[in-house]
């Protein structure tokens, strides 16, 4: 066994050395020039392709991004066939690149706000606020239909983090669903469908930092200094999968119609006798996210800190954009801010011009202080324990910071190599304009399904998508639709993937067998994704607006559910 392992390692090293030598040979024989896109040619695709291929093979996003960055830096460092010298220079350049990304004020603010929000989530959970809030919903979910709708509503309330959603909503709603004969599989689906799809479009979340950063960086690559937050807001109506999956939950709950394996799971749940216990399919518990023992639960322990975070962020967003506009040169916007600062247009323009990095950090810091003070003043924790829990919550978000740094570095080296310029030159006249948003959505879905992560998929695709979309059709509305395709495709694949962290947590939080959750959910996800493509992204490629596409998609989704599905009655527990 040990010999086989050593043999594999030796083989990987040998292949890597040969690959680097061949790469060096190709680059040294390439025509010299100032334009890297011309110099490297098709090789400019190598760093992102390596990252994508390794993500499929290893399922490790960090490793894949790391090697992708290294390959890019190696290509830039090649001057001759001395691969040892090139590798050393590439490693040193990679270190400098990562440090440079970390030192950037915007990037630093994004990482810090993600860490602080993680700390707030931990404190709110430990103070019992999250459980108390969930219990209030559970009291009112006294019928099967209401139980499913309340589960979705609670998932929407826990909008700020997909992990928090899976860990809070599932355990609280599980006994309610069991009592009302709703299957664990259906509960896991609702929990999972309100995790990443909600966090991905929420304007206050642990996701928004990465999304805004990638959007801003992508538009800078085509010479446009735009507000990442402003573009993000404009993508929301075109996040067809996110929107439709949330509406699908409502339609399914109201009609009792199910299809595929979910239908069989629901039939088994209905047939279970009243005194028959529901088998716990997953034994994993989440002691680390339970409230401190012996405390009195209060919804205010959730409402106040989260309210401070949300309201504080919105105020900080507005103030940041307001001061930015007044300090700028756009006289029309300056006049708007001076005459109608609180009008709808004034608020929207202020939010669009805001520095989300600073605003979210300020709000998260204020909410952190409030949460710590609440824990101490109520004698739930000592000041030392509260700070310790706050720091412990940050640790859960550290992985996000690592992915961010590698994502920024990969974007930087892709820009240096001229990857986007090469793609633009090759594909600008080869891709039908209308199909590009769909292709981007599908590619994002495939990558995120294989890797189990939205973050890595967004990081790989966004630096390529925006320049390509702008070259194919230099119209800001079209680029926004394509940007939405990246963000939404990444979430769809992550939602379905059996190796996705949120999929796994949803299974564990609801005590549902993981394979059963994946096999029942994927039919619904693909059904909604197909409708999102046919009635969302393809029409958007032709310029049809979302307010036409979404209503049509909802009607088709309802008809499709009625045609494909079957009503699973609740018998004695069915509502009149």
C-alpha cells in the first residue's frame, strides 16, 4: 500500500516536471511581443483550465485555485528552459501577488466584514436568539401546508448566511414536519433551497463580499470603474433560478403536488402511523451551534443584533454613496442628492455608488459590539466568553478569506496573461449573442456541481465572462445578464451537488439521509433550472426583460408540476 502511494506521488511529480518543461519550450518558441494575448495564444487559457480541471478531479477548490495561480505565474516567469528558476520565480511572484491582494483596502475590508458577520452569527446562536425566533415560527405552523411555508419564511429570515440557514432552520422545523407527516426529504429540500439561493441574492450576507469583488474586478478589466453594488442590484431580477426555486417551493406546498423520488418519499411519510417514530437517518448533532444551557430564550437576542447589522449596513451604504456622489463630478447626481436625497432615485443612486467593503465592515463591527454587550448584560456569558464565541464564529469564515485571496490572485494573473483578450479575439464573432447567457449559466452549473462550491466557480468564471460579454455585445444590460448567469449557475450547481457543504449540512441539520436528499432534490432543481434557461436566459439573450420572463416562467412551472406530478394527500391531517 505504501509502495503504491509512493509510486503515485512519484508519477505525479514526474508528469508535473515534464508538463512544466513542455510549457517552457512552447513559450520560449512563441513569438516575442508586448501583447501577452498574442505571445501566449491559446496557452492563456491554461491557468483557468487547470483550475477547472483540477476542481473536477480533486473536488478541492483551494488546491485547484492555488495551482491555477502558480501555473499562470510560471508562464509569466518563463524566459528559458530552466524550469527550476522559473518555478522559484513563480512561487515568489505568487507570494507577492497574494500579499498585494491582501494589502488592498477594498479586499481587506471584504475579508474583515465576512469574518465579523461569522462572529455575529455565532453569538446570536449561542444567546438563543436564533432558536427563539425559529420557535415562534414553529408555533404557528399547525398544518402541513403552513409548515412548509413557514420553513421557507424562516429560511428567508436567515438570509445572511447559508451555513446558518442549514444549521438553524433544519433542527427547529424537523419535529414540526415529523408531526405533520412531511418527509425529511422535503424538509431538507426546502432548507437547502433557501440557503445558497437566498444568501446569493441578499444584499447583506457573507456572500456579497466575494460577489461584489468579482464584479468590480471584471468591469475594471474592460476599463469601466463601476459600483460593484450597483451592478449586483441590477443582476437580481435576472437571477432566474434563485427566484424560481423559491416560488416553486410555494407552489408545491400549496398544491401538494410532487413528482419523481420526492413523491415516493412524501407517500411514505403520509403512510407512517401516528405513534410510529421517525427514524433518525443522520446521527450527527450540532452541539456547537446550540444555545448556552439554562438561558431564557428571547427573540430579541436575534432581532436586535441582526437588525443593527441590516439597518446599520443600509445606513452605511447610503452615507457612503451620498458622500461619494457629492465629492464627484456628476452634476446631475449631485443635484439629485442635494434636492431629493431621500427619494427613491436618490436612495438607489446612493446605494449604487457606495463602498460596500467599508459599509458592511462598519455595520458588522457595530452589530458585533451590540451582540457582545447583550450577551454580557444579560449574564448569558462573561465578556471573555462572549469575545471567545465571537472569535470562534470568525474561524468558520476563514476558508472564505483563503478562497477570496486565491480568487483575486487568479484574476490578476489571468489579466496579466491576456486570457480575456485572447478569448474575445477568438469567440467575439463565433458565438451567437442570444445564447451566451445560457452557455455561461450551464458552464457555471457544471463546474459548481463537480466542485461543490459556488465561490470557486464564480472566481474562475467571472474574470472571463465580463470581458467576453462586452466584446460580443458592448451593451451594459447584456453584460449584466451574463454576470447574472455566472452567479446563478454557480448557485444551481452548488445546490444540487452531493459534495456541496450546504447540501451536506442541510441533510445533517434535518436528519435526512444524504443520498436520499440529493436524489430527491436534484429532480426539482433540474426542472426549475430548465425553465430558468428556456423562459429566462434565452429570452434575456434576445433582450426580453425579466418582468415578462418571470411571470411566464411561473405559469409554465405550475403547469409542468401539475403535468409531471401527482397530488399526495395528507389524509386525516390534510387541511380542509
